């Protein structure tokens, strides 16, 4: 049994939430740079340059790339040979410390009905998976209100095929992209039950700019990205080819009578990162 | 590209065409969900709204010695239920992000008010165009307090 001191986790999380908010992930920055080359709309090109400039300013001044520093969504992979006492309080302490010391915005309300800001951006939302081994990996995805509000869950029919996914993604993107600050990072979860599909759609974003290992899914991702970029929505919704930087799909086995699909529209300020202890 | 100073040159706001980019300077007030709700529930105005511009935004906290943290537009459509109230008090227009419903657009037209969109997700960049920030109401709401901002050349687009 490997024992992990929780104070180490708090320190690392406090740093992670700041780093992640102060600049775009490297892979997303390079995707913006390369898509800028192929963008033909001048205004769109200009806005893509502003995205890069924004990340530079934020990193330099240690201020958030987006004022909505979001809710903290964590995916924990906890090795079964690890002993850690008080993991969730340690993660929340890290969020509290990082958001306070890092001048990040406090955006959590105590209750959906009765509101009232918790003033320290906790509680975080934490999902844990037990894996083999003695390592602890914690992934963080920042979810802003504007983009999270445009999430979709839909139950397709079990006999439907790729076309149904394409149709759902294009219809949803056409309708909601402008609310989310494009260029988008589109995460799609298919399979499982309704809840699993939603989680997968977020994990799909966390995969970053890497194609799915399953070739048939990878082909669908490519084709969806191409179709989304023909919608003409463009950066900031002001026209252009660059409506999305990526479309990622994650799947899971499902019930013989089910075909859930969830779509997470992540924004041009997609922020993620991870720590390993 | 037109440069407009508000409220002094507010008449120029009404001569713009759709999709035009402008650089806005002068005074505006931040407002978002909780403050909207408060203001309408209390039916009291913490500032004179006539001829003023509202900016749907909730900035991040300022580092010591800085004017403001990061500040960019939030989704305007969430504030639509409050449009009639604001416009009936004489607001000139609103700044936010994203599209508005047909109903909201017709309320804007009824009061001859304007709507601008800012670029979302680039708040560190946009905060450079804010030259002063003062909390004038509801400090207990944190980021959702009403801030009076002084802008210098904030890039915006007409919708």
C-alpha cells in the first residue's frame, strides 16, 4: 500500500487551477495557429489572432483567459494500491486556495434554487474511477456557465447509425454554437446510460487533440469536424470556416434498447490539465 | 472603423449598420443575473439608467494595483426577461455575447435601443480596454455586483 499525503494534493491542485486558467493548453494554441493559416475570412483570421494574443496576455499578467473561471470538474483515477485519507476535502481545499490566491472568479452558488455564492468556488464536482496500480491521476476540466448551458442529452434509437449522430451534432451546433464562444471543442459521448453519455462527452474533451483509437470512430470524428466547419458560424459567431477546432467521441457499451448521445460544446477558452501523484 | 464615446455621442450608436465593428469609449455599467433579479425585485435603481449602456459581464477580481481582473461579455439571452424593465428606464443599449430571441430584438426596436456583441472567451485581452472600475451597487454579490466601467476603444460588433 502506497500512502499519499493529502497536503501534497491540495498544493498541486491549487497550482493546477491557476495554471489552467492563465493560458490555453499548448495543443489548443497550436490548433488555433494552424487553423488560422487555412482561414480565408479576414475578420475570422483577426479573431483567431486575438485568441492567441489573449492567452499571451493572460499568462504574462497571471490573469484568467476568460472571466468565467468556471466550475472545477475533476476526473480522478485512483490506483487500488493507494491509500489516501480525505481525498475530496483535499481537492476542495486546493480549489479554495488556488481560486483565492490566484484572483480567479468565484462562480459557485450554494443551491440552484436559492443561489448565494459560496465565495470560494467550492464544491468541485469530482468523479472517481478505481484503477489497478499505485498511482493517482487527477484531470481537471474547467466548465464555464455559457458553454455548460448549451449541453445536450438525447436518446437516439438503438437501430440508428452514424447519420443520426451527424444529424444531432449539426443541428445542435447550428442552433447553439453562437452562445458558446466559437471556435468550439465538441465532446460527444455515446452509449452507456443517460448519465454515462454525459460524462463521456466531457471526457471526450479531456482527450485533447488526439483521434479516437477506434478507426471507425476516428473517421466519424474527422467527417463531423469537416461538416461543422462548413456551417459558416466562425470565430465569435461572426462568420468564417473555423467553427470548431476538434470533434472527439467517446463510447461505452449500452443496453440493447438504448443509444444515448450527449454533446458538450466546449468554448474557445477550453481549459484542461492534470496532475499525477 | 467608427470610434464612439458614450454617453456624449450616443446618437451615433443609432446610425450603425449590421455587422459593423466599432471601438467604444466612455461609461457603461456591468450587470448580470443576480443583480438583474435584485434590481427588478426591489424596483429601485442604484444608478440613473437613462441614456446609459449596460454591459453583461462579471469580471474576475483585480490583482493588487490593477484596475480590474479579466472582463469579457457573458451570454445576453439570459438577461432577456429584464430587457423591458431596463429599456423602460431609458437605457441606450446593451453589450453582451451571443444571439437574442426575436422577442428581445423587437423590444429593443420598440425602445430604439442598440445591441453589441463582444468577443467571448478573450477577457484578458478585453480588460485592457477598461480604464476604470468602481463597484456602485450590491458589493455582496461579488462578481455580480454592478460596476461602473470607463472604456477606451473596446472592440464591439453590431448585431
